[in-house]
C-alpha cells in the first residue's frame, strides 16, 4: 500500500500545483484587486470570504494526488509481477 516512489512523486506534483496556484493567484482564492490577501473561510455577504480557501483546496488536492498516484503504481506492480 505504501510506496516511497509514489509518495515522492505525489509530493513533487503537489508542490508544483501549490506554487502555480500561488503564482497565478486566482480570484476565487484571493480577495483584493492586488491579489495580495487570501480570502477567509466562511459564508456571508462580504467579498473576502470563500467556502474554498487555499488551505482547503490544497488539502483536497493533496489527497487526490496521492490516491491517484498510489493507484497507478499499484497497477504497474501488479502487471509486472505476473
């Protein structure tokens, strides 16, 4: 279940995605026009709140990347062991 190669590849892909999100600064994560301030978690009428803050998006992306890479590596090892 736990493969070091899949963990390292998952971390590399995660870091690339995290850096690209911070570089491009999408408007659904950043609040002001200069895009220097992150939106906070919550709902309401204020424009500086979001139900998808940066920490939540990165957490979900990290889980999906690791599960996907682990599935790919487990298939490759099953095929080569036959």
